[in-house]
C-alpha cells in the first residue's frame, strides 16, 4: 500500500482553518479512501476571529464565542497543537514541537509532507522602546483582550481606593499606541465600557479617566479613507479622548510614557497596537521572502519558483491582479485572507488532480470600523457612512463572516441580550493566575519563632 499524500497546513488562523475546511470538502473522496491526509499544526486549538476582540474586551461578546474550536470544524483533519520551528522544503520536512515534547524530553519531532501550506499569520511588530517589554500590553489574542479588560477595571479599583493622587492619576491614564483598526477599536470600546463602569464608583467620574491615542502618521484608520478618518478623530476628541498625530512613544520606563512631542504621562497602562510583522517561522525556511519578510507568491497563491508550496494571508506577498500597475500586492487583512483561502484550497485540489489553477483576484470592497456602542465609520463600495448606520454595518458584516452557524447564533443572541440588560462590569483578573489562592493556602505557615509556653 502506498502512503497517503500528506498536506501540511502550518497555522490555524483565518487562512489555515478556511483552507483546511475547504480541502475537507474538495478532497472528501480522497480522504475517505485514505489517499490524502491533511495535518494542521497550530499553537492553539482554536481560531480567533480577531475583529471581535474589541467587543470581547468591552464585554459585549463572551470570549468563548470569539474563538472557533478547530477539532470540531476540521473533523476530517489531524490537528496537532504545537509550533513549527523550521522547514526544509527541499527535503519536504518540518521540525516541530508539541505540548508533549517538553514532557517527553525528546526535543520535538520531524514531519514529512507532500504539499505545504504556510499560513502562520503575523505577530506584533514591536520597536526597541525602553520599558515596552516590561509594561506594554498587546492586543492580538483573546487572552490579551480579556486581560486588558480586567486590567482596566483593576486600575479603576486602584484609583477608587488609593489616597495617593499621583497613583490615582497614573491608574486612570490609558495610552494606546497605533491608530489602525486594532488600536482605535480597542480604545473606543474600552472607553465606552469604562465610562459606563464609572457610574458604580462613588469617587471615580468619567471625566477623571484620561485616554490617549498616539499615532506616528498624520491620520488614523487609513483604510476607511481621509474623510472618514477625520470624522473618527472628531468623534474621539468629542469624547475627551486625546488623539496625538505625528507622535511616537519614546519610552515607558518607570510607568511614565514619554512621547516624541515632549509630553510625559504617568500611566499604568500602555497598549501597543502599532502594526504586525510576519511570523518568525518564515525566516526559518528555505523559501523565497521579500524585503518585508513575507513569502513571494504568484497570483495562483503558490510560492514563487517553488513546487508544492503554497501560502496566503499575512505571511504571503500576493500580487493584486485587479490593478494594472505591476508590483502592487494584496493588503494583509481578513477580507483578502478568507477569500484567498478558498482559492488556495481549490488550487491545491486541482494540482493533486491535474487540473489547471486559477488566479486570485478580488477588488477591495471597503472597510468598516467600530468607535464604540452605536458609533462607527465605513467606506464600502464608494459609499461613506458614519454613526449608527456604520456601526450597524460593522456588526452585520462581521456576523456574516464569523465561521460556523453555531458562532453566528451565539454572537447574535449575546448582542440581543446586551441590548436588553445592563453591561457586565466584572473583572475576573484571578483567571490569569488560577492557582494563586490554592498556592497561598498550601504554603507552610510563617515561622514566628518559639511559641510561649502555657
């Protein structure tokens, strides 16, 4: 008996999950006959729908409804929870570590493959800012989103109980670095949530909270266009949010954010959302990369000049054939990633069956962004919307895009209930250290010296 053709999918995000899901359908007969095997290697057993992270942080959506369990969706794939460390495509091998590797002490495993799909996504792009590694908070995973929510409410608790005015001011100052989708939506949703939460504190008022958005360029939300970006700035500043354009974070040591315009902001919260970069595993391959560290790809989503290697999403530099100008690439966003995954899966199936491949072509439809509850901006198919209509379009679009009917129904139910009842303002910071209380209880009692005799 011949070994099945193994398709190795690296990554379980947008591209990884959607590609594997569509391959399941395209190669149903081959999978049933044992002629093909699909292996998905991913660090987490779920796919995170990142556009919902701001609403999860604000408490509008439960964290478990922002993620899609891969084993349930990819029921005909072999899902390995681990990380690919390096790839030798010339030998068709990938070195990876799994959750069991450390326990076994074997140092990982090597996996051979016939077709390679690289979809590891991206990681936060940080800069050598003093103090950032010690005090910065990211906003790319569901854990970071919920951790940030807990942190914001915890700072309000600190401010409410301290007698030190300096500590109070630092606790109530929140600095967000990056004026793209992640930074603006996270700040807007959390400011909304914190303003509502302040009504339950006897000595913290909404005007006591200071929110600062730091952006190095001269505009925010460039995807929605200049006019809508300016409207977003007016909307944020109308809510007393300090928007600093053309400004960089120089340092955040000793819990003081120092900006390039000379401003010093004592703060206990610095949220870093200033862009992303390709996953480090790409540099540990023998595949061609461009100057930004992304895989050079053709319009067929194949790695340029290499057979049996494919890529899409944040990891891939895919030419945009909808424009006549050469050298233009598809933007690394979710809109392209989901559509690229469909074409990618179809091309892999076509390649295995000897059929011709098709090019990926999708004209950019536009963008929508939330600015908090009932507020938003949108620029879709040339039409500009703002306020409630844009916010409604934002929710409708992402509800249509979140995977599985199960998740759609749960998210819609939560939105309906949140419209009928009050916001949740609970901080579950103890979830980040679940064993802390037990460790304290199990610790030996302190030695206070000899007990007095009775």
